C-alpha cells in the first residue's frame, strides 16, 4: 500500500512539472501579445483596439473577409499608446479576421457578424 501511494505521488509530481514547464519564448510571446488588445465594445457595432507603445514601430490594422479579401486597413501612429475604435456597421453578415501587427508582434481575432432578432450584432470566436 505504501509503495502504491509513493508511486502515485511521484507520478503526480512529474506530471505537474511537465505542465508547469513553459518555454521562455512562449512566455515572452504571450507578454508581447498582451500589449495588443482587440475587444468588443457594447455600444453599437464597434470594436476597440489598443497597442501599448512599449512595442516599437508603426502598427497597422487589417480586416479581411472569409475569402482573404482586404476590407479595411489602417496605420496607427508609433509615438504613443494607441487606442482606437472601429465601427463595423457596414460589414455584411459573415466571418471576418482582424489582424493587428506591430513589428514582430501580431494579434489575430476572428469575428462573426449576424442578425439577432432583426438587429445586426457580432461575437468574437474563442482563440
């Protein structure tokens, strides 16, 4: 019985260390990705995008449809933290990809625009 408990304890500890060991480059990637945010705004059909200026260089926003056709592009200033709101009321129903790029940091979000009770709305797909 004592051997069984010992074996179980070793297995649990070794499995926990496997999940706890996150490569340093993965942590750095997540830290950089957290400096770019794309979020839904509850008022109307708007999306908020912010880029932390600790990321150097110009940033740009691209919205493409499901066929990879560019619907919208916008270049963001590189001088300060940028927070910008985008109105998506003119988008047709369907899926769109929003890509925010700044030098070597990129964040991609997919949204679905649809009709809900006669009113256009949208949601973000889970990452």
